[in-house]
C-alpha cells in the first residue's frame, strides 16, 4: 500500500506544480487554494509512504514523478518545448526511478 500512496503523492505533486503556475504568484484565489490543498495532501501521502519505504527511495520516486509529470504537463497543456535534449533528460529521470524501484527491498 505504501507504493500506492507514494504514486498518488507524486501525481498530486504534478497537480500542485501546475496550479502553482496557474496561480500567477499566488495572486489568483482558486489556483492558489488548489495548490495549497494538493501540496498538503501530497506531503501527507509521502509521509505515510515513508513509514514503510526507505527515505531515499520514497523521496526520489516522489520527486521524479513530480519532475517528469510536470514536464509532460508543461509540454502537453502549456505548450512548452519538447526539445530532444529535454525529452532525453526526462528519459534519464524515468530510468533512474526504475532503477531505484528495482533496488528497493
């Protein structure tokens, strides 16, 4: 169950990153509230998952899901560039996540 909590926490990190961008520096109420609520939920689920998972594994997976997810949302939803170098960097992050998962107890 810890892995489920961790993956959901990672996806919530993507949500709060997107809404933080949409909040325009916390000047818009609705995106700001969504950012804060999803941040709290993401941190809470990360904390719960860390009861059973090693710190390094949990934190790396959480930040990796957030980083790659935010990149994908940026490209698909916000029209940010998907240069070969940026895509390769995302592939390297995913590769690291897979290796971290495989090396976990």
